[in-house]
C-alpha cells in the first residue's frame, strides 16, 4: 500500500492514506472536478503500473 500512497502523492494530493489492503485511498485536493481527478489518477496509475485501473470517487 506504500507504493499506492506514493503514486497519489506524486500527483500532488495531500493527506494521502490507504485503508487496510482494500486499495481504497483517501486524499485531499483543491481540484473540484471529480471527472478530471478520476481521469488524472487513472492515467497516472496506468503509466506507473502498466495496466488499466478503474477509479471511483465518492
């Protein structure tokens, strides 16, 4: 989960933390457009990991 936190931190998100081994990530951002945030995360994870990752924001 440390690597996942690092990937979110690389995007400039703040207060990044994960929830157990679920893959859920909590973070802060000044960005208010959820679609843009989700797309940014998906693109970054794909580039870093080499495969598609579905992102859902609540």
